[in-house]
C-alpha cells in the first residue's frame, strides 16, 4: 500500500477539476461530502503555522496540498460516519488497479527470465582473473574535508602538507598489512565506515563503477596481491584484490544477475521495437501539465504516445500518476525534470501498456489468494486511517445518534486534528494512494483553485497580525477555528512530527 516512484510548472492551461456549482461559492476553497473548506478557515490554518510557506508559487502549492489533504481526511470521516469500510471488491479492485498491473508485469518478467539458460560456471575463475568483473578490499586514509564540502568533491584542494601527513600514516599501516591481517586493519583504520565494518570489502563491481585511479589500482594487481598506496580525491588507499576462491559465491551471483539484466534488456528492446512506440513531440509539455493537475485530466483524450497496444491518452497518464505508489513525489519529479527525461517517462508508461498486453496474451493474473491479500491490506489501511484521525465508527456511534450527527462529529474531529498537525502537535497520518482513489471515486468532492489565492491573502493577514502581536510582546489574537480552539503558539512539538506540516511532498511521504 506504500507508494513508490519514477521521474518528472505546466506551460499550458491544465483542465480544472473544480468546475460547476463550487465556483459560485466565492468563499469556499474545497468541498468533501457535505463539508466545505472556507477561505477563512484555510487562511487561518496556514497563517497560524509559521513554518508553512505562504508566498509565491511554493506557497500556492502548499495551500493546494493542504486543501487536498483536507478533502482526503474529510472523505475518510464521511465514510466512517456511514460505516463504509470501502470493502466492496469492485471498489477495492478499481482502486488497486495500478498495483495489480505492476504485479502482473513483475510476473511476466519472471516468466521471461525463467527461459534464460543457466550460466556455465566452469569458466568463472578465468573470467574473474581476466577482470570481467572486479572485487576489492581497501583501507582508506581520508583527506580532511573543508567545512561545507563533501568527501572527494571536485574542485576541493587539499594542501600538500596535509596530504603528506595522511600519507605518512598510510605508509605506516602499509608496512604492517598482509593478506592475513588486512580485514582486521581495515576495520580498525579505514576512513570508509561502510566497508570498514566488513573488513574493507567492496564486493563485486563492474568496470567503470569506481573512480579511474581506484580501478587502475585494482586492475594493476593479480588476485591475491596488495597494492602500494593509491591516491584518489578521497585520500590514500591500500587495496587488496581477493582471489577467486575468496569471492566465488559473490562472483557467481553477480554474473547470474548480469545475465538476467542482459536478457531483460534484450526482451524490452525487442518489445519496444515490435510495439512501435511513438512518443509525440509535445508529450513532455502535456505530461507536466497532467502532473500539475491530475484530476483535471482524468477525462482528457489528448494522445501522448502510440503503440501496438493503442493510444496512450492523457487520461491514462493521469490514472497512472494518480494510482502508482509515491504518487505525490512522482508528480513533483515529472514537473521538475528536463523534457528529455519526461519523454522517457512517457515512453516507460507506453511500454507498461505493451507489457500488460503481453501479460494478457500469456493469461497472467493474480490468483485468488493474492487478490484477497491485497483487499485485506486495503481494508486494514482504512481502519488505520479511522484510528489515526480519531473517527473510528464505533467511537462516532457512542457520541452521536444519527448519520448526520455522526458526520458532523467526524468533520469536527478532522478539523481539530488538522489544527494540531499544522501546529506540529500531531503525527502525520499517511493516506495510501488506493484509499484516496477509492474515496474520491465514491464520494463527492470539489476543489476551487480560485479560492486558494484568496486563502493565501487571508493567511498573510493572519500571520502579519500574529507577528505584530509578538513583536509588541502581546499574546496573538485567538482566532476561533472550526472544530477546535486555536492552538497555543508555543506548544511543544512531539518527538516525531511531520517535517513541517504538510508541504508539497509531505502529503504522501
């Protein structure tokens, strides 16, 4: 149920998901079920939280994110008030479609790789000794890093007297080291903490993976030999090249993985050529627009790419972007990436469609047990949301008799939670992507982008008033907030608060 991700401002007008009656409500930013988020409420929520940016493009993005978070939480509350766990298999399966699709693609990959012939291990020793793949242990004597610089950072000059001091220490250890004590001396002396804990072991790596000076130091050795000092921008290294017998298992695994990578790459290259993927010249522009307003493109027929699997329309791209794990992070990456990278992303989605078509042909599906497990996880995530937001149906029934009263109670608890969240006095409650999609598919909701600007104006007024009050040594005016009192301005933060109240990427970490 967690989100994972890919890559990739819009220069064209994104279609609005907020048309209709809501636009007539000039004092409303959003609506979720029977609840409305007023400009006053959002402005006060943002303005009262000094850590939340409210200026410029970033401020607007944050405001939209908070409004979107309000929609999601209020829909969770509405579902709880109605005792709706979203357990209908049709609802769940539709919300889980992208996760199911990626799992089907994974199974197809396993089927393809199962046909790859096993490697002939008989020649592995000779291939290792020839340097087809490399292995090394090292002891690093690091150069001091100036403040603000990173180890090995280009352009950082290390004074010669400093280098000489490091070299003298390295030479003293080099005089002691041998194949028997190398690992022990690496653990005790190496400035590379990751490998030091493993006795200096860097594992198996291909040519080109290490810095040129270091690789030259490795390849100049025969297996079983220890190098003189080797200088890189990181410092001085003592390098040991293990014998094949020492790394046989690791080498075998690396070669097997390499063979699978080659087979997978060959299959995908052939699939793309046969599938005739054609990414449209304006695909990057449109993809960025979709990422900026996913919901506004859910019915958009603009074609971004074609293939033998059919047209990849903006609506399908929007569905992928809305449904894949780590959706929010992925949308931000799409908007910020160069056009060349965004086109690669679009091509990857088109390739996914080809892979799904292949999975259909091979009759690859998730079995009943796998689907039931996903559905149970989904329903469990809904229950966790109810508990985290304090709107579990049982607690609402104990305090309210009618559905309407329960919905009002749930809404007020959500508002109180948001007060605490933006004041960093509550832990962030994660909204899994499939649950969000199910809620937004089943319940009514709207977003009024025009209201965001007015809410930000109100937030600036609230913050200016609070800042003036503080500067004058007066307590800030307590502005009543729906669902709870205004939090104390200096309330202590919990041990694990959200990074800074919801930011563009904080909605779905």
